[in-house]
């Protein structure tokens, strides 16, 4: 019996195997390069079956993600030069890049093919050559299915020693529901822009597209998709998105189009369809990560969303009290970069959660997945300080690993402190909203000491060290025993996620 395992609320275990092509992969088991280069995330796999086993992860929320065409367009360049830059960023084969660039490319078709890929080895016994182990993963259909497969007891501990991985399917990006990629990308199809107005539901062609999207939502529900990250990096005709690219990526890609926009009329209808509970189907939970502030504010105020919890699957905090305050100087990449350059402990973009939003999610019994992306989980001053500190500790791996875990610990403490200081919020629930949401293999640059899912045990150990060392200085930890601190870490690494599934994956 063990509770020393992990749940990861957001990871992309199929993104690279699917997009690399059959000739370059062994399905889900493919690991491209064990040599990690910190400057290029696409040079190595951050999450795959062998690393998931090594990291003790037993519950994976696998995010299916059709690559947005916006990633296949380089500012001020096209042809071979542009393709070479894309290849450097993604490591995808040229044939795949060419396919993604075609106007007829279908996002939803990509979604179904990526789904078929993960189904291919579902419930089969797999022999892992690189670490000489056997394992089995199962795409679970509800909580009872997960409970039986992992043999969870009443305290959510696992009662077997087998390498079993329960996979909960999710989707990243509302664009995934579109029949053609040109119907979700800026300037990709002028005819689409002219014929379909996302804010005019009386338009027959808009209605026809909405009907197709609803049919695709029905497919998602019938295939047990648990949640959907409604926005992503580029405008999708459904809602606005938060600015999320770092300066280097922004030089190459354009995501500013309608980035501050709220939900379109069509987007509002799609949200309602996703959250419908009729016909015996459970709703698909909305993941608010990447939504613009205007979109999030509309969503939180709607009556039909009140009794369904919300997820922010791979995020951090921005240090602002309110959502409105966090939008200041986020209008353009240039302004946002200047803002980040002045940031201290936290990334101050409205991509992250303000205190107001932390409370909203917690009161709705939602779930916040803490990211391990170094630019998401810390401000520039903290990032610079940790890098500087590590240069003076090149030979002290233990100290360096501990310092890289501090931003994640501090994010957790900030969330707990906000809830602890919220009037009438139950003190017994301040640790119940958080879990890990890595975004591994989502083309992120993780904190240096924890660059793959196999590093989760070391991260857990260092988080516990920070908890013990901080119990006399952090108000929310004062008086906590070792056993209580260990229980908090267990909640964050698996138990909160399991309880959320028990309540909502039925």
C-alpha cells in the first residue's frame, strides 16, 4: 500500500509521438533523446511511458492537442527559412510541417487520430526496453473504473505494486472542435472571415459551423473527455486568449490578434453545449487556463456555470489582488515583456491567477494545477536570483535542486495564504484546491532541476523540506507537525486530484 505516487493534471504524452510520424516512433513509448538541452525543450521528451513509470506517476490527465496553425507561421518569413525555424522549435519532420500548413488541414480530424493513437495500446501489457519493466495503462471512463484499475483504498492509497497508469483524457484548445484549421487562425481564410461572423448567430453559415462543432462535442462526450482547455495560444473565433509567449517566441509568432477579446456569441453557445448535463452525459469541465480576463470574467458570472467546478490546469499566481489589476500593461507583447522585466517573485501577466480568481476557483470546489514552467511559475527577479545562486553552487547538486523547487513551494503557500485570509472560507480546506499540472511536453522550459516527469519524486522530497523549514515563518504552517506537513504534500501530489475525480468523474 502506498500513497507516494503522483497525479498530473495536465501533460501531453502523445504530442510528440503523434506529430513525429510512425516511422520515427514506437507509439507512446518513444523517447527521442535522453540528453537534455535546457535551451531547446523539443530536443528531449519530458513525459513518456518510461519516465512516467520512473517518476511514480499513476494518474495522467493526457491532453490531446491538435497543433495550431499559428505555430506554423513565422513573422516576416516563409518558405525554407520559416520551415527551418519551425523545425528547430518543434523537431517535427518536414512532411508533418507541410501537412500542418495546408489550408485544408482539419483540427478535429487530427484530434480523432491522436485519440486513436492513445487507444492503440490501451490495456495491453507493455514491455519497456529502456528500463526493463512491464506496465499497463488504461483510459479510464469514470472514477470507479480508475479506482478498480489502480486498486485504491478508502484513503486513496494504491494496493498493488504493478506499474499501472490510469489515463484521463482531456483536450487543449477550443480550436480542436473545428472541422478545418483555417477556421481558427488569423488571416488563414479570408473567405471564412467574410462568410462567418462568430458574433452573428442568425448567419446561416455560422449556424452550420456551430452545428458541426456541437456534433464534435458529442463525439468528445461519448469518448469520455473529462475537460477542455477552452483557449490556447491563438485566437479561435470562440474567445480571446491571454498573452503567453516569451519574448523570443514572440519575435517569431504572432498571438496578439483579439487577445483581449471576450467570448463571441458562438463561443458562448459552445461553452453551454460542453456543460450540458442532459441525455445521461456528464458535462465537459472548462479549463480556464489561457482564457483572456474578459472571457474568464464572463464565464464566472454565468448562472449555468455556478454548480460545475472549474479547472486551471497548468498555471501559477501573478500576485495581483484582482483580475482587473492583473490586466494592466498586458495589451501587447511589447508591453507585457516590459511588465515581466520588472516582475519580482511571480510572473505578473494576466495569464496567471490573481487572488480574486484563486478564491473563485476554490469556492467552486475547483482545482488549480501548479505548473513547472519556469517562466510561468516565477518572476524575472526570482528567476535571475536562482540562476545566479546556482552558479555559486555548481558542485552542490542537492542545494541547487532545492533552490529550483522553491518557486513551486512559494506558489503553493501563496494560494493557501490567500484562502486562509479569505473571510468565511473553511480553514480546513485551504490545501484542497492544489495539485500538480506540469504541462510537460507542451513545448515548455521547465525549472532546471525538474525537467521531466521522472523528477517528480525529487521535487516532492524538496517540497517537504521547504514545508518543514518554513513552519515557523509561514503563517499557514505554524504549529504543523511532520505528519500534517506530509499529508499536505500528499494532497498536492495526488489526493486532491483523486477527490476531484471522485466528485466529478461519475
